[in-house]
C-alpha cells in the first residue's frame, strides 16, 4: 500500500494554516507564565468589545422573547443606521 499523496497546493495550504496554530500555542504557553501588561490587556479588551458590538445591530430585529410584546408599527433599531429618511 502506498502512503498518503497530497497535492502541492494542499501541502502549501496546510503549512500556511499551521502558522496561526503554532503562534497561538506559543502565545498561550508564554501567557501561562508571564502576566500581561495592563496596556496590552486594555487593547485586547477593546478589540473584544468592538467585535461584540459590531454584531449587535445584526440581531436587533430578532424575534422577541415570550416575555416581550411586539408593538405594532415598531421599527427595528437597525433602521436607525439607514441612510434613507
């Protein structure tokens, strides 16, 4: 039986895909022993908050929970950002 044959394109793609995996593992190992500086921690928290709030308007027209009552004529809050008046 012959071994696994991988195309050159797939081999290069897998090598590039391993870069973030290896960097993440190295960063986690370093982070386990070295405390983060307050400045870097603030930057990471700011980035995380930006990611969370960037997704917020996408879910503003979601189906209301059972405890909420849908008001007739109420517009979605995401329409606040629309350019038409």
